[in-house]
């Protein structure tokens, strides 16, 4: 059995670790609240955007356009949204796995990294990192999303990349975050949109040509998807960290109570031993 | 006068929500003014001044990018960038205008003309809305 001093020292170190994890949990709870508000505020905008784009797509069904058919290039771009810092449980590795196990070959894929953890993990795995925008991961703003989508669409227009994906973590609620791979371009036709469009009461009239409308609307749509991904990823990151730190605090608690028990037993047995020795000594004298 | 519901949404906030008698702004097809009962239409925004005429007074804002969904009973503007006059930094807008004008004047091969023109339009819209 370990000595009393060893057990005491161990307990102390676990206690100070627990204090740190507790503090980190509180910090991420506060950050989560803010990030969640951001994510919820962007939802109105996103829904309006989605409806408009679906209605124009329904109207232009069968039309040939690079945004709908893809370009000749076989290269794929993946926007990978992870966090800049660790200690968030499986948050980062789950997103990275979407790429490494998602059928993206190392030669035909370029990575647009948002978040240092994903960038480093994918660079180690041998993927080409085309751009690193890690500084926007923590507090995403709309102009950041515009810059990123501008770069992507430029590369798409030049034919450098043929498909654009986004790997991020969808924020369902505080405890449930789903790593998601979303195809940004060519625009995928959502299931059943024809019926939806037929149901919608207001037929959409565009003042310009359909093709021009696509040219102008699709970039805005991609930007809004990227922005939505960024704010949801930020919320998920803090949610994941909060959970990880919560269970770390719980585990520390458990270890401390086990060690307390051990410590008390060790103390008890050392007292018993001393007593036995004293009594044995006293008996020897008399 | 008759009114319609006007909603202006940006990615991070609801910019304006209320009843308006008329709303005017600049689109890719020219300036338009919308009254209640307009035919359904979707238009793309060009940088310019957005004027909201309410029952009592009228409001102005600098609208830079986005699009508008017009229905007979209401208008929803999805604005990527929009600012109230109070949120605009005049000195910065003036500087941006000068920079954009210079870029267009020089017109070197690497100048992105579309970008410079868009920047100039944005700066002019900001300055005009302050006047």
C-alpha cells in the first residue's frame, strides 16, 4: 500500500487539476451562450436565403450552369472547421475523420482550414493545405465568410477546383453536436424541392435573366452556408468543451473520493500498527 | 395610406422590422420604389441608399449588398451589409472613396476593376446617406 504522504500528494494534484477543469467548464458555458445566440440570430437570414435559392432552382430546373453541373476539374476543396485549441473531447478528431474517411484522396483534395487543430492533423496526414484562416474560427463575422467564399468561388471559376465541400459540426442543442459534411458546389438539388416549389403560393419573378440571377444569388448562398457553418461550429466547439470539462471534473471528483478512502485506511492501519508496537514494547518491559 | 410589412434581416441581427408605406432602394436593374400590393418579385441589391417611408417619418440607411423578396403583403430584404447613418465612419468612407477612385484611374493590369467599382459605390452610398 502506498504511503500516506504519497496519497496526500496525489490527491492534492488531482484537486488542483479539478479546479482548472471546473474553471474551463464555466468559461466555455459563458462562451457557449454567446455563440448559441449568434447561431440562432443567423437562422432567420439563412432560412430566407434557402427558400429563395430553392425557388430559383426549381424554376431553372434542367438549366446548364457551372454552379449546377460542376466544372471540369476533378479536384475537390474541403473547408474544414475545427477549433484552435484542444481539450474539447472528440470535437476536432470527429471533423478530421469526416475528411480522412470520407473518400477524399490526398492528391485530389485541397484543404481550406479554419482552425489550427484540423489544419495540423490534416497536414500530418499528408493533405495539401490551400489556405489557413484559423484566426476567424473563434468569433466568426460575416465579412470573414465573404472573404472565404470569395476565394473559393474564384478558384472554382478558374477551374482549379471542381467541387466544394464543408466539414463542420452542426449544433443541434447543447448536448448534441453532429459532425457534418456538406456539399456547397455544385449546388445539390434538395430532395422533393419540385413539389415544395409547386406548393409555394407565390411564384417568383426575377427581374433579370435566370442565368444572371444564378450568378448573383449562388455566391450569396454559399457565403451564407459558410457563415452558418462557422457560427454553428463555434457553438459546437464550446458545447463540446463544456461537456468534456464537465466529465473531467466528475472523474476528478471520483478519483478524489477513492483516494480519500485509501488515505483514511492507510492512516488507520498506521495507527493500529503504532499501537501494537507500543503495547508490545510495554509488555516487554514489565 | 396603406402599409405593408417590411423586414430587413442581416446575418447577425434583425435590422428593421415594422410597417412601412414605401421602401426605395437601388437594384441591379435600377432604382425601385415599392408600395403595398406589389407583384411577387425577387431583386438583387446594388449599393445605394435605402429609404423607408413610415406613417410619420422616414428613415435612411446605406444598403450595400443582398437581395429582396417582394410579395404583395410584405417585403423581406436579406442584406449582407447594411448600416444606419449613425454607424458609418465618415472619414473612413471618404478615404475608401479616394482609394477606389485612384485604383480605377490607374487601371493597372492587376487591378480588379469590378472590385474597385463595388468599393467606390459602397463608399459613395455611405457618404450620401450621411448628407
